[in-house]
């Protein structure tokens, strides 16, 4: 599908209204253009519906739990109703808990802190650092990157077969790669984990905004995701799933809200009785607006219908891949092959270009926002690029000059709020940069390529 035929594709739903859709940005070549936000995998723009819901609640802002005033009671009801909405969105089982956190990273660190003693953890090297790194206090087995769904399941089964059969074990796996967008065989991996007496947590940061996620249907024990990838503002996240390990663990944070009863002992110490509900791991005044925003996004996506949203997103994925199919300098990155099912996340390299230089030109000359680097998934990028991410800066900031061979990649990502025009502009811009080169001079500043405005 070429760019010229994109507009004539079968009728699909319109993009959902998001904040920033009318923002214009300056171009170094002169003038302004509507900003094309194609970095959804990092942070998706907030849905207008979510923002409106938050604004409507803001005048009624009040403290939650135990407050006698009307606004406090209203805020408490809103917070707990948000918990029930998220549980329904995730297809949670009746006895599952929904814990509000700050992000996917926070959720997985919470679960890591709740692991039973001597727990074994199994995680593929292909994970985002948020799900690769929290397990440092456990016995961790890092699994090599698989090249097919079948190999992923077989690799996990072999590793689990060699584990201590009597101790607790946890498998951590992504639902959709934040680098390639490829879907992972979550249901099959969950079945393999349970067959060997292990539990499994799903990192759904990249999956939940694009596909329905059901804890019960997938057979996972926990799921974690971030609000800022689900079209809600920053600062909210969710860990949902089985309650037993969470109830048995010391509170993630000690303080008010997590405690049911505190009393002084005669010896001068303090006795604490902790809650066994989700409040056990939600000490302090909770982020009510963040929880409400996440619940609002869950409602908006459910009402829009994932079948419709997925169809439109796949239309955009095809437009990018088909539009650049005749550009041999562009190589898309993949573990499972070009035809593997994926969400709207695509990473690629351009022959002869430093990725930071290319991304800077897309922004400065076309008003297109993408991401370059190693996407906080260094081991996976080492496998896909055949280079060592440790030679790069924080999260892949390049050290090389414009024009040098790239040791990192470029990622374009989109979702429910992306209009066709943004994808059309992106494909056109990539072709023009490959064919004609950049129109502006760039220099390296603090490890990044930026337009040179010194002349």
C-alpha cells in the first residue's frame, strides 16, 4: 500500500480525539506544521475524553478514605469505583486485587518486593528494563531471545524443567514488544508456567493500549501496565492479580493507609496490623486523579471497541511497512519475522544514517516526533542490531557524529489517536531523507544530534 493509496483504503473509524492534535511546531526550514506525535510507545497523548472527565472532577477534589466531608466521600467512591472499572477492563477474577501504582516499573518492583523467599524468576532477555531488572533480590534465570512463538514456549519449558520443583517460581513476559511491536504467545507461556508449578506476570504496558487483555482468559497470575501509555496522564499504573503473595508480603511502603491498627508496646516499640486488601501496598494519600484517569481511559477504549481500534491500527501498520517496502536502505527489526502479528510499534535502521541524526531531521524538518536509541531494552537491541548497547549512553543516547553507522535504532509508534495524515507524512519524509538527504546541518550536543543554528 503506497502513501497515495492510503486515503482510498476501506472506510475505518476516525482516530479518537486526543490532546495535542492541533498543536503546531516550528520547522528549521521555515514555517510551522501540525505536530505528528508518533512516539506512542513511550507515552501516548491523553484522550480528550479522559482530560474532560478529570477536569469535571477537579472542583470536587477531596481527601480519600475516612474523611467525613461530602467531597471526601465523593473522592473515596470515585477512587474505589475506578478500581472496579480497571478490574473489569482487565477481566480480573473475583478474588484478584487491583493495586494502584505509579507505572509499570513501579508495579513490577512492587511484585518483586512481594516474592516469597528463595523464589526463582525466569525472564527473557528481550524484556524492557522495567520487567528485566526488578528481580535482583531473587534467583534470576535470563532466557535467550527466541526467534518464534514455538521457540519461546520451548525455551521456557526447558528452563522450568530444570528448576527446583519445590520452591516458588515466577515467569515475567511482555505482551507486546516495545521495540518490534510483536505479540508474544502469552496464553501458551502461561500454560507452560503453570504446568511446571510456576506463576506468571504479564507486562502489558504495550499490549493494553492496543488489544483487550483478560487476566482470566490469558491465564496469567498478574498483569502490570502504565496509565501514560493507555491515554491517561503521567503518574499512574496498575498491578492486578492474585492476592496471596501480596497479602503475605511486607507493605511496599510503610505508612498511613497501609496500616489497619498501630499501637505502642510496653517496651516502647510499635505493633502494626497491616491491611490485607490492596491498601496494604498503597500507603500515603493515593493519586485519585491518576486512578480516575486510568479508569476513564479503560471506559473510553472499551466503548470505542477494540475490534474497531485494532483494525484501524493494522491499517496504519500496513501503510508504514508497504510504503517503505521499496526503500532498500530501511530495515525493520523483528524477532519473529515480518509477518508476525504486532501492535503499532515498528523499529528500523536506515543504511548510512546515524539514528539520532535521522530522528532529529524528522522532527526539525517535518514536525514528526519519533524515538531513537535502544528503548530501555539493551539486550534485545544487541540481538537485533548485532552491536553492544553498553557502548551507548543512557537508554541509547548516541556518541557518534551525524552520518556515521548507527549503533541504535529509530522507533515509530502510533495508536487510537493517530490520523492517516501523520503516517502519510512520516512515510514521505523517510523517503525524502533517504533520497535527498537532510536539508539542514546538524551537530552533536550532549550526545544527541540537533539542528545547527549557529550560522
